[in-house]
C-alpha cells in the first residue's frame, strides 16, 4: 500500500497501540473527533484504531478534497473556523 506521496505505508502494532491510547485521551476532553485523512488507507487505519479504542461512534474519518473535508469537519463539530486548520495552497 502506498501513501498519497507514493511512499510505502508502514503501520506497526506499536504505532496502533499508541494511537489507541492517544484517542482515548482525546475523548476525555471532547465528545466528537474529526480526523482529516490524506489518503484512503489512513481512513481504514483510523477506523481500525477507533474500534480497538472503543471510540468508533465518536470519531469521524473524513477523506476528500481539503476544502470539502474542512467544511465537513466544521459542520460536524458545530464550529465556523479554526486557526489551526488551513487549506493547503495549490
């Protein structure tokens, strides 16, 4: 499997374990999580991790053009914008 930049994707069990712990910590202070994915394989990995961490129903993986993903994330989270999220300039 290749990433969007053509580099091989490596997702070790150790990384998955840390991702599960990270997501569980996130939900201590949030009731919804929007994950902006840069390739389809990442969507599948995040879905797997959210099932393992028990937060699948609160995590939403988004994959589309940047502008579309950002808008969907804002709508999902009920916000109008965020300075941390920038659309990549073409």
